[in-house]
C-alpha cells in the first residue's frame, strides 16, 4: 500500500512540475502563460460570463466560467490560435476541462470545482431542467412545433418522475420508516419541485 501511495504522490508532483515548466514566463508585453492561467482561475472563481453572453442561459457550477477565444485573445494580447493552443495544452495536462459550445466555451478549473455531494433528487432535477431547456430551445428556433414540444416536455416529466420514484424506492429499501413509493407515486414536495422546474423553463422560453 505504501508503494502505491508513493507512486500516486510522485505522479501528482510530476504533474505540478510539468505545469510550472509549461507556465514559465516569457519576455515581451503580452501576458505570460502564468498570468494567463491566473486570469482563468480568477474568472472561474467568480463564475465569469461575458457581457454579450449574459442574456443566454448558462448553468454554472463552482470553478466554471464562460468565455470566448476572441475575448481571451484581447485580454491577453495573444493571437487567437495561440490562445486556442494554450487552452488545449492545459486540457491535455488535466489542469482544466472544456465544454465547447457553438459560440463560446465553458471552462472548469478542477481545483475550484470541488463541491459538496449533491442529493440524487437535486441531480435529477438539474438533468430534467437541462433536458426541458433543450426541448424548448428546439421550439424557440422553429425546429419543433408547439404540439411536438409539449409532448416532448410531458414525456420528459414522466421519465424524470419515474426515475425519482425508483431512486426513492432504492433508498427506502433498508429503511423501516416511511412509505416506499410505487411507480410514479412520489412525495408531494418532490412532485411540486419538478412541476415548478418545468413551469419556470416554459416561462423563460416564452419570455425570450
């Protein structure tokens, strides 16, 4: 066991040394790699979203922020291609993770992303909300009719509440207190949470 721990520690130290080597400061007026990396950390710490993208819907967790290659290039005084390569290299070194969207990117700094464990219900609500927003975006863009979108949202609700019922049933299997849900019979408070999530998503889509 001790040898295994030693190998793990050595691996982490090697990663840190590789990062420091990669971030060595360059001469010139542009931001150094270290300054650029610290800028990413600063943006992640405040869950930064560019002003021109603030009207869009983003669901950010700790250690995440939204950015464009163009904005980073302007902030750092780098070429866009250089910024893109820098981001890709950090990603390969497991120092960041990137979710590439159509016109922007969501960057996650792992060391800032540690969050308390999310309950299965909260996780299911988040997934349900994201799926609802995706379906409603299809309707807003004209790719899906209103009736088809309504059917899709209804099915998403049915699937989500069925999944929650199964989660609660498994959780209660070893619990002698409380009634085990059957089928889609879920506690009223949980059902209310899913209904309000669906209603909020529909209202926001209609408003936009």
